[in-house]
């Protein structure tokens, strides 16, 4: 514990010195060539955004001279750029990336190593234009330390809504696997549970130790190194107890779910989002609409594991077979859900895919038939709604937090513009700007 605290303090102090040059000016004035204030509406031309203490205080037509504001006002010239709200990714895992070294890293990396690596991945995510993320599963203490360090300004990174360790059933997806029995005992999280009352305990424990959101695994998963499949694993009564306990303590519930039975059981229990939703059926679509739940599709994860299964040999036979089957089916099921009017919130499952490449999800969504406006809404307005932050995030309006990004071209004309975000501001602090 002392080693982790000391290295966290050292990294925080070092980066806080580096970030001291990015202190927020009292008043910032952005000249935006094209400005998308509310995704879903038409962008405005030649606008001036005024930002005070990290909050949008005014939006004016035309390029207003900075000399008309306070004496120390700072001009940020984006007059040739497309300016829009910061993007939000509702499904990441910041503590690692899928690859052939994963097994050895489990044994060689300390908790402190994992924290430093997650800080590196968080910075890559922010530089890609993602100013808010949900980190849905990882070592709890490190997840919460990273979240808090970023919030305090010690580290550069996106705003994090953190789950910590998943609430999962013994032997199911979200429990540890692929290790010797003694290591399995050592690495089993205390949020692994069996039976409704034990799962209630696990949920309350996760919240006690810092969880902003509860992540559950109602079905099996592709990357579990076991042949337990992708069907329902958490029982109906366990799901109900988790949701009731979480909601009673003011936390939303995100459910990893592939098979229809597990998706539907989770939706009936009242979860707030389904992650992946690979085999959602007609009943699933009705339940999504009935409960107002979101689908977080994570098409990048499916695309990534299919490619890795076909081009590499580090996956076990059990994982490789599931990857090819499930990854190939995700696209068509997402397409049906979108066309049926299911609410979509943007999510990548980065950590399976590479951190910093989060915008590739937008390209996959567009290629599947989603309009550019709907893609942007999923990554802004819908994501803000899913985390209960529509009052201050998701759009560029007076009174809202100044989370702002800019691209050279309009993503409404070419969604691939999101792959090269040139300007990133979070809470009024500029982290990236055009050279």
C-alpha cells in the first residue's frame, strides 16, 4: 500500500508541474469556424465561445475581438476548424490492452506498474478527443486512484466514471480464469458472488469502496479463457438483487451481455445499459424501449478480436472460436437494434482494442448504417444521459462545462475526421492544440 501511495504521489507531483503551464485563463475566447453546439442540430458558422473558469458563459455570432473582453482574455483561434462537444466513451478498460504479453504481465506487473500504465492509456484517450469515459472493470484501488488523480488535476486524462472490479458469479465472465488454482484464489475479487443475497453484498461492497457505476456480467464473455460459452450466467434473482441494491444507493448498472437470454434477464431486472448486446432479439428490443435502457455496442471489440483470432496465435482455442463467432455477429445485431429505435450510447471496449483509437468505433457505426449526426449524438448527448450528466455535459451551451474538441474537417461530411482530433479542451484546460 505504501509503495502504491508513494509512486502515485510522485507521478502526480511530476505531472502537476508539467500541467502548470496549462492553467485556465480567467476568460478564454474561441473563434470557431463551424460550431456544433448540440449534436443533432445544424452547425453554426463563425461563432465566438466565451469561457470563464472552465464554464461556457456566452456564445455569440461572428468573431468577436478579444480586446472587447477582459484585459487578460486569451484568444484560441479555431476559425478554420469544426468545433464540437468533447466525445464520451461509455466502455473502456484503462488498465491494459489485449495482446500476447497479457499472461506474463499479470505476474510481472505490480499494482503501481498497472496504475502508471493506466495513466498513460488515459492520456492517450484524452488526446484522441474523449473527455469523459466509463472505466468498466479493473483493479478497484487503481481505478479509483486514477479517477481521483485526474479529477484533482494531478494527471492528464478524461473524466472517469469508474466501476472498479465487476460484480460477477463464481466461474463466470468477470471472475479470474486461466491461472493455477493458487493464483486463482489470490486474484479472485471480493465482488465475485453466488446467490441473490451474496450479490447484494458484493454490490454494496463495490459502492463502499468507491464504485461510481456497477458493472455486472450477466452472460459469458469472449475473452474468458474457458469453454463456458456466452449464454446467461448470472441468475435472474441475482440480477434483480444487484440492480435493486445499486439503485437504492444511487448507482446505475451496466451489464455485459451477449446471448439474448442474458440480455433480456438483465433488462427485466432494470439495468441501465447493455454492453455489447451481440444477440439481442425482438424481445430484447421491446425490453430496451420499455425500460429506456441504452445499448453500448462496442463494435471495435468485435472487429479487433476477429482480426486477432485470424492473424495471430496467442489466443487460446476457446477464446479464438468465440471471437470469430461473436465478433462476426455483432455488426448485424447492432444494425437491427439501431433501425428499431433502441437508444445507442457510444462505447468501444478499448483495452480490447488499442487506447487512443477510440474514434474508429464511429467509423464502424457509420459503415453499419448509422448517420453521422446519430453517431455524434451517441458520443455526446446520449452518453451524458446514460451517466446522468446532461445538466453539464454533452452539448456546448451556456452554463455547461467547457469540454470542447476540434477537427480540420466536418465529421458530418466525413466521419473519419474524428480520427484526427487537433484540439482538446477539458473543463476549460487546453490539453492539445494545432501546431
